[in-house]
C-alpha cells in the first residue's frame, strides 16, 4: 500500500510541476567540483566538505529540488533505508538542495531519519557547477540528479531523472561496482 502512495505522489508531482532542466549534468569521468556547504545531520548543523568526505571513500551526492516536497521526501526515505548498505561499502551519502534551504535541519531529522546529512545550496550555486539545475516557477533549483564520486574525485555515475525511485539503486550499483574493482 505504501508503494502505491509513493507512485501516486510521484505521478502527481511530475504532472503538476512545470519544470525545465537548464543543462545536462556533468559526465562520467569528469573531475567533480569541490565544495563546502552548511548542512545538517540528525537536525544538528554541520559543515560538509566534499574533499574531506572523499578521504573516507566514495561519495553519493544527490541533488534534489526542495526539502519536504513529495518526490524529495520519497527519495530521502529511500536513501535513509539504504544508508546502512552504503555505509558498509564505505560510501558517504549527502543530499543537496536549493529549495526550502531554511528547513534542512528538520528535513534531515524527519525525512532523512538521522541517517545522512543534507546541505543547503542557496541560489543553486553548487548545483550549477555540477550542471544539475532546473527552472521552476521562475526560480533556479537543484534538479533531481545523483552522482557517485570516487575518492580521486572522478565522477563514476551521473544520473538525472525526475522520478526519485531509481536513484537509490543506480547509486548503490555504482558504489558496488567501484568497490569490486578496488578490492
């Protein structure tokens, strides 16, 4: 039943929100732009540094349009459910949004379920560096785009899709493939 509600919410979101992607996301093999953003984990403020996270292993960086919107909530729940699997593979998950940035602390606690950090990207500046922006109602927001970044900074996966469902599996598969090739 819950899956049915997710599907309905996703379909409604895709029908009701007129959006246009501004650019194609950065390609596989490209060097990921470094960034530092104000973030929240379990409702507590923190600083997130891509460079520091890459020192621990691969990073799953996913951009989402706005905290507490229907599709973004579904995606956060799915990443939270998969977070133990990412952790076992040595990967760090970070969600980044340009929408509702003042709500990331609550979003990290309620929707990310204290499992991973989410960062505020006011004005979609970092999303623009990753070519992961879209226009919605005259505002530039982060597009629903996921990346897997190797510790050397190279992009292993670049995936854009308005439907949040496939992002988790695609990023998990890319991290597993990376781990298998680096054992």
